[in-house]
């Protein structure tokens, strides 16, 4: 159940949003099981850490996006609600076992694994990503998608993750070139594109995916240029969603984009050669990721 205080806060937030953004507030379906399983395993999720508006919907569907390497990020992206600062704990080598136990308990057939950025670690957490992938793939019939940081552009660290054999490799570009230095001060536009190129050149070939937020202050021309840059990096799967500021302290929302405009973006991206594009106000990197991957596979085999 949701507390009265949370309901009041949610109503205040909803009053400031345009009518086409509707966030589900009821906790039913598989919510309790997912919540209890995550707590029992001591696992973090990006659903909670990033204040994802789809948390209740996804938990009710019996799924969640697990966030490894702790809950504290060494970077300070101005759009992100995940806690930033010096991580208080080292990486836990037993975390992959707990992720597998969660997937087994929930009966997941599609698992999305992401992480905070850990620039404090010598390998940026690439080894733990790889071990998590390897252990998840031992579960029969499980598809593994990873959403990784940029590992500071270090090729052999990206390849450490790729060598573990994820089915989908996702790294988000997040925003257009002009806004990168302000919105993601410790990241780099071209570095992110290079990470995606490394993944796209990997053999055996896998689905390479990325995501962009809309509403940070970009123009449509800038957004289309960023989408074209992703396609030039051989990214084949794309998510486009509305940026929602987690708090007044975060980067402000410059505009709310209506659903019909997102559909326009989706069609233009598909015309550039993307296999699958999810675009909409509440679309997020891992939202219904299984469906987007199924679409990309179908189109790739067509």
C-alpha cells in the first residue's frame, strides 16, 4: 500500500504535469512479491534509485531493473535522482548470486541489469557486470540486457562486459551534444558513442541499444542529430522518453512533449534504420525492454 503522505506528494506532482502523463499509483498484482524479494536479497533497483514513474507498473508485472555496485554514484549528472558521492562500501563479489536468486524467485525470463557509475574502482565494476551476466545465463531460457556506464571509455573494460555474452548491450547517450557538458559534466558525448561502436563491432553480434531524454532544452533538430549519431554508431534499438525533474534541485524541465510528437520522433528514427524504437512520455531505458528486444530481433531477421 502507499502512504497518505506519498499520495499527497504524488497528487501535487501530478497537478504540475500535462494531462497525457499518467503515473500509476496503485500497488497490486505482483508488487508485494517483487518488493519483498528485492529487500530479502539486499538488492537495489534503478526503479527506486532513479524515481522511475513506471515503478509500480513494472513491479505489478512482476519485474524490476536491478542496480548493482551499490546505490551511490561517483558522478553527479544533473538529471539523475540516484545518490551521488563517495560510495560507502566496496563492490560485493556475492552480488551476482543475489541477482540470480532474485531472477529465479520471480521466474524472470528477461533480466535487465544496470549500475551506478563506479569511477573509484580500478575496473569501473566491469568484472562484476561480467560475473552477473555469466551467472544469469546459467538460468535456462533467460535473456540478459545490461545498461552500463561508459567505463571512462576504456576499451578493455567495455570488452570485459561484452565477453560475458549479454544479449543486449545498452549505454545511454541521454541528451544532445550541446547539453552534455552541463547535464552530464563527468561524461562525454563522443565517449558514449565510442562505447556503443565498440559493442556494435563485437562478435558474436548482439543488439546495441541507447536512450535519449526529451525536454532538457534541446531543439528537435538537435534531437534528430543525436539520433543520427547513434545510428552512425550502429545502434539498432532506441528509447525516447520525457525528462521529468526528480526535484527542484535537478535540471529543470524545458518542455513537455505530447504523445503525437513522440510518435513523429519514432517514425523518423525507424526511417534512419533502427530496428526498434520505443518513444513516449513515460518510456524509460528498460521499460518493457523484453518487448523492444523481441521487436528488434524480429526486424533483424526479416
